[in-house]
């Protein structure tokens, strides 16, 4: 029968043979891709920590080499500490001066209180003398002028007591001001000491120093990137999968990974997470959906990042951040969602909660 079809049908119509072969290959491709997902649009990724100075100055020394392995706390570079040491000495002197002024203010309070005590004693004597003169002014032993003088002296004594009391209050307020000045000076000293400590840039994590361009003698400002450290944690593969597969990829699913840095070995991994969205060029944060007109005849599928854990592979093999990789996984067409996804609560969706939406705050 097959020989008959070959001789009678395909032998007389070679074009039909080509069409049938193409159709067969297409059907075979569709059958394979329905159960197998493969992409070479994947790469190795690690946690990269950028190191930037918290103070500005001129780089005095670079203590590491490119691609050197470091541990957390190792010295990477040092900014010239001399201006910061001078600032610490100046702040220390300011603290000592503020403390001396505070002690002087304490002494002034004591002096003012002694003056108040003396004025109060003179006031008591003057009041007693005025009372005695007032008691005998009618007997003819003292004159009215003597009583007037006694009244005037008592008024002067009262005013002296009031002035001495005000001086005590002012001295107490001066103490508070001087004590606040001490705290300000101490804070400035702490800041100067902190700035001095930040002239030493140390590795925040274990890892390898990436290639850098900074050199000793360069002037660097706060926040300028100095170098980066490729950490020893967080190694993963990010595979950009076609959108026809993302709905059926499940977290925890086994995948097969080929690394460009280790091309003759197939490694196994597990799906860590599947991205729920990607940015589109026409995305605008408006209230109405935007539908753009695409004049292209060929529409390529969108790709969604899928993160893949590598298990203990980072402990067994040297990995390189940014290296290419290929990923293959088997698809279960019966799956319709990437893992279990719980529905959003009203608070997560950005809407009011039932309690806040109901009158009086009750559901």
C-alpha cells in the first residue's frame, strides 16, 4: 500500500511530497513542544552587592585586587583619614569647651543663690527695723522722717531680693543651655568619629571582587560606586520562557540546566518562582486599557522570567554571574496555573476593607 502511494501519488507529484513532509514536521514540532519547553534565553545570576563610600575624599589605598576572594570585614579600600582625624580633634576640643562652660554655669548658679541668700537676710533685718520704728513713731522717740527712711530701705531690700531671685532663675536657664551645648558637641564628636570610621571600606559579605576601575589617588564622593562583590549566596538561573508555557510551570518542578561554562554536563534544578508580569513599552498608568496597533506581520511571543534554584551546585562548581545557560523542562498540559495562587484580599488589591467600608466601621 505504501509502495502504491509512493509510486502513484508522490512519484507523480513531488510538490505534494514536500508539502506533506513540511506538514509532518510541523505536526511533530507541535507534538514535542506541547510537552517539552526549551529555551537558550537563560543566564546565571547571583546577589551582587555594590560598595559605595559613605564619606567623600581621596582614595589613599586599594587593598584588594580584581577578582580576589574576600570575606566579610576584609579591607577593600581606604579614604585619606587625615581630614577626618582633624575633625575628630576639633570636635573633641569643642566638647571639652562646652563641658567647661557648663561647669562655669553651675558655679554661677551657686553664686547667684548665695547672693539671693544675702539679700534675703538683709531684707529680714530691714523689715524688722522698719517694724520697730513704726511701733514707736508716735512716742516722740523717732521722727516721721526716720519711718520714711525705714520704709524706703525696706523697698530697696525687697527689690534686691527680687533681682537676686531673677538672677538665680537666669543662671539655672544658662545651665540648661550649656548642658544642651554639651550634648550638641558630643553629637558632633560622635559624627566625626563615625565619619573617620567610614574611611575604611570593608567587604559587607563574602564573595569575589568584580573588576573595578577606581585607583589610588582618585577623588570619590558619597554614593559613587567603588566596586562590586559577587556574593557566594543566591545563585540561580533565570530562564525567559515563552508565554505559552508559563501557565503550566509549577514552583518545585524539576528542570534540566546546561551551563555555557560547563557545556558537557546536564544539571538538575527546581523552579523557584514564575514572574506574574513583564513591562510593555506602551504601558501607562492610566484608568483605561491601552490597545496599540502593531503593524508587524510576525508576532513574537512574550517571555516571562522563571527563577530556577540550583541546589548544591554552587558548592560543587564555580559559577559565573551573567553566564549563559539553557533550560529544558517537561510540561504537563493539564496544569492551568503556575502553582497555587490564593486570591487577593481587599487590602492587597488596594480597596477598602469591609470594616472600614461599612457605616460606623462595622461589617
